[in-house]
C-alpha cells in the first residue's frame, strides 16, 4: 500500500506533536518553582513508568466505540482520506458508528483527532512492509493509547510540581492509576488518551506565572488538539483559554492563533462528512443533538450511580472539594492582604480553573441520551473530568501533608481507586454491559443489590481468574472485524 507524501508528512507531524508534548513537560519541570525542586527528569520518568504499567496486561481491551477511528487511521495512511469505503463489507458490523456523507462516502461519526493520533504508530510498520492484520492493529492501537495517556500523566505532573508540589506526585499517581486513564484511555484508542494529553499540556502552561509568547501559542495548540480529539472538550477548553489569556488581548490572540489551524481543519472535516462546516458527524448520527435526559438525574448518576459514578470509581476525587474551598479562601485572603508586592505574579488558581472546566462539561454530558457511555467501564465518558479535578486534589493533598489522619484517609481513597480500576485492566468482563445495556437504554440504574453492580461483576471475574477458571461473560471479540 503506497503512502502519499502529504499523509506521511502529517504522520510525522503527529510523531513530533507527541514528542513535543513530552519535551514541553520536561522543559516546564526544569523551570523549578521557588518552593519546589522538581527533578528535571521527573516528567519523562513518570510518563515512562505509567506507559510500562499500562502495557503490562499485554492486551487491547476493545469496545465498539474505539474501532471506527482505527480504520480511519488505516485509510488516512493508505489513501490519504478518512473515509472507510475501501473496507466494506468486511467492517460492516462497526458501521453502526458511521455516517454516509452527502457525497456518498462512509465516515466514522467520531472526530478525527484519535485517527491522527494512531497514524504515527502505523507508519513504521507500513514502511517496513508489514501486512495489515488484526494483530498489528491491536498492538499499535494499544501502544498509541498507552503512550498518549502516559504523556498526559507526565504533563499533569509538570503542572502540579509548580502548582502544588507537596501533593504533586501522589495526585499524579492517583490520576494515572486510580481513574479511567488506567482502565479505559490507556487500554484502547478511545478519544480520551490523546484528548487528555492536550488538556494536560494546557494545564502545564497555565501553571507558569509568566508564559512566554511561544508558550501562549502552545496553549492554543494544546487546546485545539484536545477539541479535535473530542468535541465536547470545547467547553472546558474555553475555560482554560480564558484563564490562560489573563485578561490580555495579546495573550488571547497568540493562543487563538495556536488553536486556529485545528478549528479550520474541524470546519473542513465537518463539511466533507456532513455537508455543513457547523454540523458534526456525531450530531447527524443521532438525528439531532441527542439531548433530552434529565439534568438533575444525569448529574447524580454521573457522580454517584453505583456502576457509573465518578466518586464511586475514583473516590479520591472527592478531595477536589477540599482543594477548591481552600484555594478560594486563599484567593480572597490574598486579594485583601496588605503589603502584597505588585511585581509578584499571582499563583495560578489551577484547582479552581480545572474544577470550573469540569463543572461545565458535566451538565453537557448529563443531558445526553447516552450519558452512561454505553459499553464501557465506570465513568469512561467523562474521563477528562478526572484530569481536570486533579489539580484541586493535589492542592488538598498539599494542605494535608504531614497530618496523619487526613493523609491516611487520602491514601486509603487512592488505594481503593487504584484497586477498582485495576479490576477492569486485569479482569475485563463484558458480561455486565451485555446484561444491563439495551441500545441506548441503561437498565438497572441505581440497583440496590450490590451483587449487580459493575465493580462486583469484575471482582467475581478477578477471583475466578485467580482460581484458573474462565470468568463468566469474559470479554469477547465478537465485535471484531477482519481487514
């Protein structure tokens, strides 16, 4: 399969983007805050450790939603376009997640960022003449997911070592292994891994008291990439953009210039797939915006429902409330404190900014008809919220550092979160999804029987695996398609 020169160039640009994100984190870590001596290699080391752990289960945990963009990446590499026409009828089972454009071509209903994110990992194999196979796609999709998610860990640490150094490492560890970054984003190429890398890069830049003009452009690039990967990130991106602009027109224009190419590409992609620059493929697929679910009910379920709740699967994220309240008190005290030096740049309120961005995203998802995220584990659909709340968690941990009882509570919550997400990584079981989901309907919501909760199903699967018995309803490959 010949590789068009333009696509090869785009693919290598993707390689440089991923490498650039890691180098950015390393450079930011080198610029040590006055009160925290961050290791210059800490960002790369944390990303490497996270990637190693993400790959240790040696399997790609596949769901339907993660597959169309993998084939879009193959199409981009082979024919220089995103359409899936050449793979029919072999991939027809996954085309329930596709749309037909006005020109008659078939496209994935998902935004193109994750396809771009995979292409650099396919290029070496294709240049070497390796035949396309399910095994190759499994390996590259898992590797890409793990590395993009690991990049988000390193970049988050770069932000936290400047913002809340006393709580940075534990908060980064909790994000890496106690959230859906571990159980979903790093296990297959959903939109989340590359998306969270972009948001984490933006947080790293926001943590700088005085970003340079190039870093301000980089803020726009990071946010543009995050939205290109996952359209719903537009709302948190606007919050981070406003925080990064800091009321200065020059800064805002430079950040907008960085995001501009991603916005223009999105408009062109929308026009090709739906016939309108402002109409997204996902909207067409759902026959409209797809909203109408109860806001209050959706919010309660996203946060506390036993098989989908954010604070059920990652209870340590409840520490974010402590961090936000403490930071708001500090901001009020700082603004009224006498004798403050005018030349001293204010510390960025990263906890409040991240929590605000998360609070904008939650109502959007809560009102969507598939607020539960379909076939997935826990709160996968709002994975970005866990990243955005991490700075506030770090602030809480920094505040509690040296206090035995609060730190014991925090450590217990982190350990519980890691254990919950490890269940899906090492004992994946789709039996729960098969039993509790019918199309867009989520059955058994708020089920009072703990035995029917998703975590309980995975715990039983893990116990059966330990006993060398095949787990009931173990994850299958029935949704796979041949090349």
